C-alpha cells in the first residue's frame, strides 16, 4: 500500500506557492519574517521534553493538570529566553508560544481574562499595585462571574459584596455567596490554579442600596501555601466532555473580607463612608469604550481560533483521505484514494474553505478592533455610538456563527475518517471535545443572535421611515450599512458566477430576512395583540436565521477583501475556495433563498459545487500543507505530514494502559469491584 | 428557585395518559404487562451494588473494563434468576436486561455478533458443538472482520486461511495476517474479553485457488489461563472518543493452525483433500436468505436504538429546561423557564418527535424482518428476490439516516443545556461519545446510500420503459413501490395540513430526486462521455440526498401506521409530533422541495412549526416521562425526575479526583513530569 504523501504532492497539479499562502496567514504579507519567527518559537517548544504530549492518552486528570502546570512554568522561562512579550494575550508571539505547546495551559484565564480585566477596570493606582504581581505570577488570577444558577443573565447574579465600616470610619467589603445557586461555577483556572479571583458581585453600598454587579479582587488561596483562605471553599467542578487539563472551578464565599480598595475603581468609586459614585474625568466616554473593546477581543479571538481549529481538522482529514484507499479502479487492482470520491470531497472541502474564511476573517475583525481602540486612545477619527453597536453586532454574529460551524465541522472531518477517526490517536477526540466549549462560552451561540438583531432592527427603523439623512449620519461606514440598500430598494442583482455576484446574493438574503423579521414583529403586536416580549419570543427562530445571514455577509466581505493580500497565482486558488464557500451556504440554506434566486438555480448551484470540488481536489493536500501545522501541533496518527499512518496507529495502540497486562481480572468484594491484574 | 418538577407536571395541560404511551413503546399495546416485566428486570439490576455507575467518572479504562466484566458475570446470574432467555439478542427481555445496566458490557459482541453468526453460518453439527459452549460462556467470541487497512471493502481483506494437509490426507487451516494493514483491527470484545474469534479470511483451497472471504472459528486465548495462544498477538486498539469500557481489539496471526472443521460449513465445504464446493440441499435459497436476514437484524436494532438514545437526550434536556430559569418576566421578579423560549423549543422538540419516530420505526422494521424470516422458515408466502433487495435498501437507508440524526440530535440536546451540558455529570458526554460509533459501524452512513440507490434505480428502470407489468410483478408490496407512481405521473398532490398530505409531499420529493438522479447519470454517460463509475462518482452527493429522502418516507409511513397503536387521546398527541416531524424536515431540506411546494409555502411551514412548538410545550415534560427512563438509566444530574438539579451537580463535583487533595504539585525530574500531592 502506497502511503507516501510526497508522491501525492508531486502528482498534484499545483500552480501556486503554498509558502506564500502561509506567509499571508501569518500576517506577513509579502515576506516570510513572521512565519520564521513563529517557527522559531515552535522549534524551541518542540525540542523541550517537558512539552511532550506523547503519553497524554494514558494520564488521568490530575496528572494532565499537573503536567500542564509544569509546562506553564517552562513557558514563562521560554518567554524570557525568546523575548516574547506576555503582557498582551493578543500579540502574535504570545499566541504562537501558547499554541505551540499543543496543550491547554491551566493558567490561560490568568493571561486571557484576569490581566486584561485588571488593565481595563482598575484605576491607575490599582494597576500599579496588581500588574507587576500578575506579570511574575505571584498573583495568578481568574475571572469569577458565572454562578451555578446563572450564566447569560448577568443581572441576576446573586453573589454579594456588602460595604461595612468600623466605628473609626475604616471601610471594607464582605463577600458572600448566600445560596447554593450563587456558588461561582465554571470559571477557568479557579479550581486549583489561581490564588486570586476577580469576583463579579452585587455591590451593596454603605446605605444598603444594591448598585448592581461590580468587580472585586478577592484573594482565595494563601500566596505561600496555596491553601484556601478562611471563609473560602474552592475546588474543581468535575470532569467534562473535554478540556480536562483546565481546572474550571467552583467558589463559595462566607463572610470573606477584602479591603475597600479591592473593588475595581476605574469607572466608579466607593469612599470610606460607603458612598457610591461614578468617576468623571478619567478618560470618560472614550475610556469606557476602550474597556468595552478589550472585553470584545475575546470574541474576535474565538473567530480566528475557529479557523485554526477547523484547519487542524481538515489537515488531518485531507491527508488521511489521500492515504486511505477503498474500492477498486475499473482497470487493474489498484485501489482508489478516498479523496477521489466526490462525496468525500463534498464532506471536506467546504470545511477547508471555511477554515481559510474564518482565519482571514478573524484577523480582519481583530485589526478593526485595534484600529478603533487606537482612534479612541489618540482621540482621532470619529467613533459614534452606532459604531460601537455595530461592532458589538458584528462580533456577536461572527462569534456565534464561526464557533458553531467549527464545532460541527471538526466532527464532520472526524466522521469522514471512518473508524480510525474514533481513535484518540487520530487527534480528533481531544480537538473536538475541547473545542466544544466554544459554542457556549463568551455568550451562548443561541443567545447572541438576539443582540445582533436588536442592532439590525434599529438600523431598519432608521432606514425605512426614519428622518432624512439620519441613517447615513449614524451608520455610514458600519459593517451593517449594506442592509440599508437591501431594505430600501432590494439591492443590486446577484449571480452565482463570481464572488462579487455571490456576495450580492448573500446580502439580498440578509435584507429579506431583516424585512420579514420587522414585519412579523409588527404584525404580532398590531394584529395579534402580543406584547413586545411575546412577539420577540415567537420570532426567535427567525432571529437566529437573520444573525447567521448577517455573519455570512461579513465573512464573505472579509474573504473577498483578503484576496488582495495574495499574489496572482495564490489569489486565483483562494478565489476558487471563496466561491465554493458561498455556494455551499446557498446549497445548505436553500430555503432562505427562495425568491432570491430562481427555481432552477438550486440545481445549478449543486452542479457548480461538484465542478469546483474537482478543481480543489487537484491541490487539496498542498492547500492543507499551507496551514503549516507541524506533526507536534496536530498530535494525530492520521494527519502525519509523511502519510505514514498505519504504523503510527499500531504504535499508539500498543502504548494503551489496557495492554500493560495480558489479563485483567475483576474481583468482587462485598458488592464492590476491584481489579486484579496478573502480571505476565 | 423553584426546582420542583412535580409542580411543572401539574401545570402542564395534559389530556392523555403517559402510561398508555409507555405501554405502546414497550410493545404491549393495550396492556401494561410488558412494561411491568421490563421494570421488574430494571429493579433487579438497580438494587444490586455491582451495577453501580456512581464512580464511573473517576475510573480509568482498565477499571471500567474490569468493572463491566464483573457486571457481565452478574448479568448471567440474574438472567437465570429472572428467567431471561439469552439465546437471541433481539428478544425484549434480553434487551431490557442489557439496557438496564446503563453500562457497556464487554461481552456484547459475543451475544450480538458471534452467537448469531454461529447460528447462521455453521452447519448443524458444528452448531451442536459450539452453541452450548457459547451459552455458558466457556467460549466467549467476537467477530473479526475489519482490518487496519480495510473496512467497508470486504472484498479487499488480506487475512488468509490456507488449506494444508499432511501425507496421510489429514487437512487443516493455516491462518496468517501477512501484512501490517491486514492486522485485524476494531472488532469489539477482541482485545481482552474474547477467547475465540470468528475470523473473516480469504480461503485458499487445496489447489491454491483464492475462493474469496469465508469465516473461520479461531481460538485465540487459552480457555483456562486466558493467555494468547502460540502465533497469536492480540490486544486493545487504544483509547477512543467513547465506548472505552469496550475492548475493541487488534489481532495478528502467524501460522495459526485450526482444524479443517473450524471453517463455517453451512453453505460451502472443503473436504480433507482441500476440495472446495458449494453445499446443496441444506435449505438452499431460503436458508441463505434467512442467514442474510440475521445479519440485517443489527441494522434494524440500530434504528430502534437511535430512537432510544435520542429519547434519553431529550429527556435530560427537556427536564433541565423546565428547571433552569433565565431572564425576567415583564412583570415581577420571577424568572423565565428556558423551556418557554421558542428557540429552546425549536432546538428540542424536533428531536423529541424524532425519538418517537425512530423508536416506532425501529419496532416496525424489526417486525417486518421477523415476519419475512417466518415466511422463509415455513415456506409460506412469496419472498421474491426483489423483496430482499427492497429490505436491504430500506434497512440501509434507515440505518444511515437514523444513526446520523441521533448523533447530531444528542449533541444538539447537549448544547441546549448550556455550560452544564459540558459536564460529565450531565450524562451527555458518555451518551454522546459512545453513540458516535453508530454512524460508522455496520456500514458507514456515507457508504450505505449508494447501495440504497442501486436498488431504487433498478426500480426506476423497471417502472419507466420496463416491460408491461414487470414492475408490479417484481416490486408490488415493497417499501419502495410508492416511487413507481411518483416517477410515472408525479403522484398525488400533497399539503402541509395533515400527516397524509405531508407524507405525499415527502414522497414527491423522493420521486423527483430519483428521476433527477437517473437523468443525470444518463446525461453524464451519453452526453459527457463519462464511464459508469465516473458518472456514479459525480452523482454521489445526489445519491446521499435521495437515500435520505427515501428513509424519511419510510419513517413517516411507519410513524403514521404506528398512530393506530394508540388510543384516541394519546393518538391525538402523537399526531401533533408526527406533523412536527415532517414539517421540520421540509424546513431543513427546503432546497429539495423547490418545485414541490410553492414559494410562499416555505414561510407557511416556518410559521406552522412555531405554532406546533407552543402546542408541544404544554405537555413536553410528560411526553419525556412517557419514555419511562429511570434516573439510574439516565445517569444525569440534569435529567433527574424530581428536577433537583443543582445539589446533584455539586455532589458530583465534590467527588472528582481533582478534589481529593487541595494542592497538586508538578515535579520535573530529568525532563519528565511527575505529580506530588500534599495531602491535607
């Protein structure tokens, strides 16, 4: 059996240079500098035995977790050696270093949530105290918001921070989780890793007034012994479907006192008399907007990571499909590579296109965030309230869409590898089950669409029947501004031939869904006598549909814009993927396009897709090579660069703990079962 | 927070008796006898500590496996005590007993594959020898077909059984797996549990002629010490995404000799000179058909099990959605049960309908199999060749459709439980990851449609342009016969109002897809000059679509037929679910219905669905109660009958191994990481 992918690569009809694609994905348009830097970091990690993932399948939770803590410590050392700036988790070097480990750092939420929220919510003096302690990890923090009984509805959180003072006028906070359901539950790094928590709690001021939720820095473990402090009950929330290296935790607080100054005081303050007040003149409106942007970065990162995770899955599945053979050619005994089956192509190449699309889209949206932030910091350019709403809608729509698609896509790729995709050695089980958190965290994918549509309906109201020129004044330049044309005169006509025409079709769909949603809501209130909330509820399915349609338009725009980053030969290939991406969406969501495209168009789309799949087949292996994942990153017997799949599967099998002894014998003692192994 | 599901049940507007639904699901139409028997078996299992699943989350593979072996032994004892007949794995009592354990028996393939194939493929004398040994588990068998390099393409298996004889004319078999890729890989129970394997190998007869694949009984482990026999290398294939209690195994054979009579000789024989011949007059054609039916039972069981597994998922998700609150009612502080959100209903109730549909469909198709078998045994009724092809097409289409839908549906239900659905304590992780084998085993879901469509295209050819009356002669009474009307004159008109009209729409879709497929194949060969295999390949996506459409028609027919089993009040409720089931398929596959239903119909379907969701909401909790799963079966903190979710989640968390010590410390020694726990 021929398992040599080198030959496959030579046979491929590739008319572009995959390294040039890699450079663009690394943000180094035109040169390879950023790619080289990333590879340097990856090499350093790979050659250090501490980062080995080889025995992961046989380790239990405790071992995996402790292992990963050791890796965290080595990461800190490496960062210093390689001069990686750890102060901002969105910097490329930081991302490269963490990703290079191909494992989950239990300290992730320290860098990813605790430090950014300190920078955003603490006053300058507070930052001067906490940030140096964060940077050398004397303080390891987590972000404790979600409770056992409440997640998405932040307003309903039950944890309390009550102001108290002694007779000499010295104030402090007393924190309590007064009910079972108020137990903090889910925060990453909380269970075992962190010694400090940013606790989100209702602020009860000196007059006993509930001021809603605010942030408090609460030490939870002794900084030397790491034991829980008095009044603190903290631990791990138990095994999960994946991500078990991470210690998501629970936290109960019983009359835990912290100093007055442990409240995050950038935007509000409470004085030593317990008097609550907003702070003015500390950057004001712009500062609040910047704070908000910082929190939104996480969603932008999820978009890009959706692309990368899906790219890992397609890399494994495409390579394996070029190695695996099944069924005979009409002539002779040679068997067919399963990648030659149109069905297999149909299962995989759409996800290949999505990988590129989300990867490029994630970069674009992060750039836009950073640019808006720069404008705010410098006071240059105009950042309207509408811009913030628009950004919020875009990020919400994109986070929900991309993470949902990536989760489903990884599983599709796994299934496309047949039985062997079920093996842990395939790399899919950990990739999938760990990824599955993404549709739920940072705004559940089924909640976010409602926030998207609230913004879009505002736009609709302004565009149709709003005061003259208001919509241009408030919304021009916004992501969602394309909808104005669509809802007014129906937009330009689209077509399935080129990427421009396809974009117009996608816009037309979004416009139609928005108009229909507006009409339906009005009809329910005016004609059927529902109240606003009732009408909204009845439209939730339509709302989800519109949010998806909006996300697709944004992604297609970013994809088309992204084409400009490539040179001619690479651009031509990327344009094929871009077209495939849009066509498969029309194929899948055909119901939405009834009325947008003609009846016969559905068949046309289906035929065109089959044609393009044949095109992509010719370069498929090189197209996944261009993602530039090392075997160390992939952790997959099926996805190996050299295609040497079968010996690797056997090697992994032999290492399984089940094979450590020939015979395992159950022994039942007093109704309990133990294991007696006869060592042979 | 109100977590009392009793109150929710009282508030529901239920006009039917859930126990009567349970009785029908248990096959005891009209009385509760079968339900009582099942419950008796479940009680016996539940009260025996050996069957406890409480600590599963903290056990490693070896412990889970050994545990399950102990359960197997206790199951054998219980079977005797409760008079459960273990000789046929499709008998209700057998299924009840195995299901009641809510764990995976490593001996499953013994009962489910080895014993049935012995009954089917061995001659009477051979059965007399092997079956008694199987029944008391002196022989524990497995079915070793799949190899490392080949699965679906059975013709290409590489394992060899070569006839050899000594000079005195005594013959035997020598078995070899001559290459790495020929290593048997995946068979369940092979790794550690079985001492005997039914090995599928190419038969090389006395003249050195390759007679294709045949079955051989090969002892692999010593019947006393359980150690591998000489020439046998056997072990576990390593960790999987789920189903890790099962020891899927690998097997290498190196010059392993077995007696001549260890070849399965019901249909062919090889004499002591190595002469190969077909056996005549041992039931002949009918016997071969019965053998084939026996093998098809597994697919029928997968259909029913798809319904049951999806029912478990919907039970958990619906109950939890009635307990979980989020967001405020317009008036007052009371929070909204998430089951009141239309979106949540849309996510769950379609799967609730599918659960009932597959459950009922699975019973119907199994009944049809048994009836055909009875006809064959008694020689009564006519079983044409077409009937066998039709059964094959139906089972293939249904297996692929139902197992795919159940896998996706379980994951949808898991996601619908938000963060807590990610916890092992939710019950979803084990349910999902173990279920995920089903789309791949027993014919990969993406291979089977091709077999379905080959049969349907035969029908098309006979119906259009075949000789007069031939189609009626060969196909009348077959499942697929409805397509004759569709492809000839387009069938009766359908509508979305009642279940009959919906069935007609679904038939019309299948007919259109069949016609289009036939045309397209012809066009590719005649006009575009493709060869048959090339044309077939280019149509694979359409083939998958047609197979799904056919499965949906069959399921809708079974669902509608199944309505008759219920009394009036229950039937009314079931009819609502049946209608919802069909409508959601039209909503999802709208592209297929372009031309079948009008443009405005898409909106109509979407509106109707929202309306029906409101109907189902009123009885949702009682509708999942009717599945009658005990808490022991569900193994879910979220799905508890009493709704007491949150204390149960905390209890599970506290038991996690991560919480056995306060501080886990990684220690790096010579590049390797160990764990030092400071016991506190």
